[in-house]
């Protein structure tokens, strides 16, 4: 064993941090016009840095802005122990049209039962949810609303963990995988809060802590 390996904590893991979307297809648009990809990039860069500081090996996906297929994201490092995808949320268009943006706020976490390591995925989703709660964040629960386009079974209401079996990055990942919607940028109040480093730094740290902690269980 090399001295470097000996120096790592026993539970050091190889974790893939995925920045949701790309420059060309940037995902949701915040109330201010700033696109989701840029919010995802801020948070995922910090999550990666925090994990490295904790001794984990990190592979970042889509942080360079280049186009990458959903199915290829989790296969960038197929031998990794865990995959976490960072996103920011929108809402159904009908709520935007009705001017109800301010009613939607908070984080949500998704796992897929079609992932080959569903048990660990769920354990990590819960660990991340616990850390987000501890950081003062609140879960959004509207993805469980029984309407077309939502209807995602809520596995853990307190921690905001939902099942979304068809999510491409989760079901194609060969390792345990979780997708985090950090907050709702279509809500102008929440967007302003999420744009501040004193909000997104602790938020990123919470995601990293949860992702790191669930590797050793
Ligand atoms: Zn997204």
C-alpha cells in the first residue's frame, strides 16, 4: 500500500459530482433570467472541493460546460462509489402562469429504484437530507402532488426524499446515485437567497457532508 493510501481516512470514497445540464441546454431559468446551469456549477464546484477536503477522490462531470448525454454522465467514472447530481428547481408552468411562484421553495432529493444500488442510494439521500435540515434548509414537497408531471412518491417527508424511477442519470448509474434539487430558482425570493454565497456555501457543505457520511455506513 502506498503512503498516500495509508494517509486517507478508512472511509474515503470515489465520488462523482455531476453539474446538472450544460451551457447549451442550461435547464430552468431563474426569475432573474440567470440559468440553472450556473447555479448548479456554483454549488457542485463547492461540493467537489468539500469532498476533496474530506479526503475523498472526486470526479466532476459537466463542470466544463461541454455537452454530455444524460446516459454518459454516470459512466464517466464507472468504478466510483457514489454519484450525486446537482440541480435547481422549477415548477409546473401553470403555477408560473398563475403568478404563484412564491408558493414553491425548498430542496428535494430523488432516488431511482431502477438503480442497481437502490439501498445505498436511499441511505445517501437520507444522509444528505439530514445535513440540509441541520443547515436550516426546508424540504419542498410539491413533487409528490398527484398531478401529471409530478406524482413522485414521497419516501421520506421529513427529509424531502422522493422516488423518481425514470430519472436518466439515476437509472443508468452503475453505482448508488442521488439527484438533489437544491432550491427553487423560479421563485424570485428563493432565487435571491440561493444566489448569496452565505446561503449556497453551507448548502454545498451540507450536501458534501451527507455524501461523505453515507459511504462509511
Ligand atoms: Zn435541472
